[in-house]
């Protein structure tokens, strides 16, 4: 991700270039500042978001599709309209069971997403 969208008031999705990440997933970093970041993740059926953790609190909203999510060792199926809270350092990951989009909000921002 080489676009500098930090502190931009208006970020238009169709003008943001996504990037392929592990597991076949595409990421689009949208509006962000030091304190908060909005990111879309696009999944095809079968794509995996590997188990991981980070020092950021994260809320995930399922925009579309269906996913098997594991958070702190517990796995549940989530679909459009569902949300999940992942506090700092919680181990989490997912598998897409029906093509979909996840909207992630991070606080503070994920510096590793804007190389």
C-alpha cells in the first residue's frame, strides 16, 4: 500500500488501490489517522485470514458473505451484519465460507499496513 491517505477527510473507495495479502485476501486501507484506521478485506470462498495477534484493538463488521471466525480459541460462524471485538493481543483468524467483505476498525492505526 503506497498511497498516503493519512489524515485525509474524504477517501473514495473506488480511488483506493487494494493490495493482495496472504491467503488470497485483498486489503484496502481507507481513512485513518494515528488513533484509528478503517480497512476493507475482500475474501473469495476458501480464503483464509491466518491466526495472528497484534497490539491494536479491532472491531470487525461483516459487510457481506459468511466466515468461520476463531477468537481466543472459540470458533463461530458469522454473516452479514455481525460484529466481533478483538482486544489487544487476542489471537484471531478466519476462513471465508461464502465470498464476502470484512470492514475492520483498528485503534490505534496499524502502522504495518502503510509501509
